[in-house]
C-alpha cells in the first residue's frame, strides 16, 4: 500500500487556505450565538500556533475547523482529517476531548473493550412498543491514508483496488 503523505507534504500553507483560516477564525470570534467547543478552545494564541502547521498527510487547521466555522450551531466544531491531526493539532483537540468526555485526559488509559455477549441480551422490546429504529455506524480508516473528509478521488480509487 502506498503512503500518500510521504511525497505530498507541502512546504507552506496555500494563500487561499490561509485566507479561509483567517476569515473562519474571525467568523468564530464575531459570532455571538456560537457555543461550540471549537470557539471556546481556539484562542488567539492557539490559532497563531497551529495556523501554519500541516499533518504528514497535508491536512491543515482549516481541515480541522471548517465544519465548525460553517456550522456555528455545532456543539463541538472540529473533525480530525487524518490520524496525524490529533498530534499536530493537539493544542486544540486535547482540551476539546477532555471537556467533551468529562475530564478524560490524554494521559488516561482507554478502558478495555467489552461489548458483552449479544446472545445474553435478547429482545429488548418484545411488544414493539419502544424501539422504533436503531442505527449502527461503521467507520474505517486505513493506515497511510487520511480519513474520508480529506481522501482524494485518486486515493479512494487506490483503496478500492487494494481491498476490492
């Protein structure tokens, strides 16, 4: 599998991305109704520190905050465009994750997975009175590729060829 980021790391931020970042930051600051964790934790100092950074996959701070800037009613306001974003933009992600999860810090250990035994659960609504619908969400990530929002069409085709 090809590692896309090895040859794609730009040396500087594109002027259009820089402008979007500056405008987006100002939009957050000017919004009186925005109560997102993004607005709360993207301080001027944090913005200045992170605005010129890129992940190994080429993602920028704009990729992280774009959704929160465009959806000011969002509760959180950030998305990780690739695995490296959690490290590169840790000054923003860490306090948001800690706040959202009620104190879970990056130094804390994840509890072991225990999905239980589905055979022991049985039918939770025998009369069909309470459960109207259910939803199971399945996400995937493949080492060496960004997450879906930052995945290019060429990368998608390559993944399809590798796993198809």
